C-alpha cells in the first residue's frame, strides 16, 4: 500500500448540519474535533507506507477510528459499521453522509503497521503534543504512576497441562506445515492422547498417576524432537515456532537421567517465573504474584498528570512481563517522558517504584523529585521502636568511622554487596566495647553490633526521604497519588484494560497504548464540554458524619 499525504479536509457542510441538529446539546467526539482538530495527520504515518502500490486509506482517519473504537469497546467490524452509520463519527472523520467507509480488515492492517514500524507510542505522543499546544498539560508539573495486572488471552495451565498442550500444539502445527512428514513419524496412539485439549477432567487423578502421565508426555515429546533433529530430517522443521517452543518447554520441564526422560522438581531446578513458559500459545506471558493476587500474563504501568485545574491525562504506558518488579521500570518511565519533553518536577509513586538508588538516580539524571513511602527498616531495633537503629549512629563518611549512641567508635569499615546486590558498607564495633556497654540490650542481641548502611549518597537520600515522610506537607502531597487508582479502575471497568485482546507482549503493549489514547480522548472531551472532575465517592453514612463533625 502506498501513501500520498493530503491535508485534513474540512467537515462537509451537510454532515455538519445534520450533526448539529442531531446533537443540539453537544457531543464528546464533536467537541474534540471542534476544539483540537483532527489530532492526527497523514504525514505522521508516512514512514509506515511504501511510495508505490495501491493507495491506502487515509491513516489519520484510521487512527481516529481506532481511538473511537477503543473508547467504545467495539470490534473491528462494529467500528467499520459505525463509520458508515454514525453521524458523530462521520463528522470527526470529515466524511460525506453517503460515504460507505471501508472494510473492517483495514483496521487490523493499520495496527500491524504500527507494530512493524515500532511506533506503538506514536498516536499517544501525537495526542499529547496537541494537548500541550492547547495548554492542557503543564510543563514540569506533577505526575503519578501505578501498575495493575493484565490477564493474557490464554488459559492458565499447571505444569502437566502445559507440557501436554505444548506437545499437542506442536503436533497440530506440524500437521499444517508438514503433513506427510508427520504422518510417517507420528504414532497412532498419539491421536487419543493429544487430540483433545489437556483438562483436569482428562488427566488421571492422584499424584503418582499424574507423574506417570508426565513421564509419558515427556517421552513422546522427546521422540518427536529426536525425529525432527535427526540427521536427514528437513532442517526447516526446527524453525517452526511451535517446535522451538516444544524444545524450550522440554528443557524447562524435563531432564535426561540414565538415558530416560525425567520430570523436573525443585531439587533439579525449575526456571524462575520470568523465564518459565506458562503456555505454548503465548510464550511472553508469565506467572506473576503481588501480595495475594496471582495471574498469568503481563503488568501495565500507567503514568498520568495530576496538576490542579487541568485534566488528568496519561503521558506514558509501559507493558512488562508479570514478574518484573515495579522498580525495574522507574528509570524507563523517566527516559520515555524525557524523550517526550514531559518530565515532571514531582513524581508520585508507591513503595515499589523507589529505593535508595532510584532516589539518587532520579534526582541526578532527570531532576525529578521521586515522592513516595520508602521501605521501612525491618531490623528489630527500628521495628520495636525501643532500640538503637542505624539512624541512631553518627556516621563520619570522610574518616570511614561510626560512633554509637554511647560514644564508642567502630573498629572496621568494609564495603560489601548485600543479598539484593546493593553496594553497602558493613560497620563493626569491638566485642569488648559491646560486652561491657550498659545499653547492649537496646543495641544488639549478639556479642557485638554490626551496622549495614547503603553508600553515602544513597544513605543520605534514604534518610532525607524518611524524614520527609513525617511532615504534614508530605502527607498532603502524597494524597494526590491516590487518583491513579481511579484511572486504573476506569481502565479496567470501562476500557477492558485487565484482559489482553491479543497474543504476545508487543501486541498487548499496543492495546494498552491505544487504550490510553482512548481514555485521554474521552477525558479531554469531557473537560472541553465543561464536565468537572469527579470527587471521591463516599457512602451516605460517611457524608453524614463528615457534615456533622465538620
């Protein structure tokens, strides 16, 4: 398909007349078009198209259709029908009333172009640029970030089901690409074993019988892999995606002992969840756990503005595998915002997004104040509140020496790496001093006190953050972070953010970005129509008591 960029045409007179008559009180889509224009332009998408070939549908229109499709939760076919039948859509798209639109497959092809071109963020960036021009986003303002779980578009499987389904998937794929080869190399009994999908109903009951079934599946998979990798077999069979998935899953689930395929246990080593394949149908989806919530899929991180007197607009979307910690994406979010020239001066986050290193790095590299609750000191002295915690010691960084509350000096200062691979300093005091100290019971339960601190910059940043948490100003400031929970709730309830529509992390990330664009589109429209921001909901009882005590 080729593209010859054209300027966005004006709304046809008849379309405008009918739209105004149909919506005398206004309409969200009409308001956005009138106030912000078309938002997108053909030139934005020019690199995604060839200069030769059949003329493509105007990409600015396809972008707007995609946004409105996600805003209303429509399928491709429903969205294509809306282009033909809805007057508000025709107005936004500058179409004549008699325009018959396009085939629904064009929308799928458009999303594929966004993916293949690596420009998943293009539509979000274009909308944010227009919002900046209309002063709907404040430069170096306040933003907030949080994440939520996303369920992959697959069935959750246990280990035995995963192995069974992986072999079944490989057999079904080979039946399509190499039917004659598979007919010769497959065993007749596999039809009964791997014809139906793996369900608990079809699997044998009891631990011993299931182990026997796992070994049987392992042997069958090994037989198939041996036939594929034997000398003389077509080399291209090894490049079939389902075969490569089978090979990887068998490495994770089995090992060879005494020439026999053996089921792996924790003793032999099972890969961590960030590498472990949970389903052959989506190898990017992994098992995740956050407190009491467990799921297989992904995690989406949303960052939005939260400045007073302005709409709340999502500025960045980051999709990761489910096991990836929140703190691992903090710097990625800041780099993305810096690239968009949208870095905030204050970034409100929860504990998962910050630690001592990030407090220093964020301030130094991005000039952003990372605001949120730090992880508490879990040592008994700090936890019980009646002992000498690390903060009670005077630290002389230049002399590499610490002084305890009783005035004793440390005898050793050793750089080290802790269990989380952080650079720390281990400071030890004399056994003689500690044994005769009158405050020993408030200081240590061992023969002498050892204090472990982060490096000087990290230690100072952590202490400053903990001190700030005790102030009224911090409490009032941090209250603004709670609004991101409402954004996630809106995304889950109104925009189906919780469930992936597509297979794979790349497509799921595109879904999340398009969802964010649609949410921004709706929020901007409501803001332009004069709809005020909603207040936090309260029960009638809470409102009554607030009025009584207020």
